[in-house]
C-alpha cells in the first residue's frame, strides 16, 4: 500500500486531491474578489490586483479549468421554493467512497463529506417540503447498499452561510 506524504490532503471542487496550496497571493486576491461578486468584470479585477485584463482572464480561467474554483449563482433555497433543508448523518458498512459517490448523484443532495467520528458520512439535502424530504430519505438514501442507519437533523433556521473562505 502506497503511503501518502504527511501533509494535509484536500480536494478541489471536482473531488480531485490537492496537496498544499498552489495559489499565490494574486490568485487568492482574485478568489476573494469573486467571492464578494462573481459577476465582477475582468477589467475591474485587473485594477484591484494590478494585472492586465488579459492576465486576469487567463488566471481565472486556469483556476476554473483546474477545478480549483467555480463561479456560480448561490440562491436562497426558501425563495426558490425549497422549504426544507436537513443534514443527514449516516453510518455505513463497507466502502465509504462508493456510498458517498452514490449519494452525490442524488439531485437533492448538495453536500457530501466522509467524516471521522460518530457518523461515517454527512450529507445535506435541500427539499421542497417534509414529504419531499421523506421520499428522498426513504427511496434514495436509506435503500443504498451499505447504509446501516441514518440520523436526520432538520434545519429550523439558517444563522450563517458563507462562501468567503479558503484564501487566508
């Protein structure tokens, strides 16, 4: 069995492993600016970081193409008709990665992480209502081979949600 170096292992937005940070200070600044406003123009970004517009365009495109970041629209689930969010803790037998990959294919799932502790996997579901949540849990999550048991944590109120992390 091949041993990995004793460094922190992270994955990019495509799930590919990365070892350490390959982003310089200018790249981090671009990420921070885009986290504040993903529609900011390349010209405005160029002024902020002190590069040409073409250089900024290339850097941003490289970060997107490599899977380091995504520039996406973030919605408020309540305002688009999804009135039930929940975190589900799963205890799993067998191959955790296979189960996590299957869970990631479910449309209502927006977050899947393999963990250490009392749960093997945590996932977040965004559903229209309680009936929708029950259907997804009963028909898509609990029936997966390897899922031993689940515990559901229904969100009552979202106190904080931010995407401005990862550059400091």
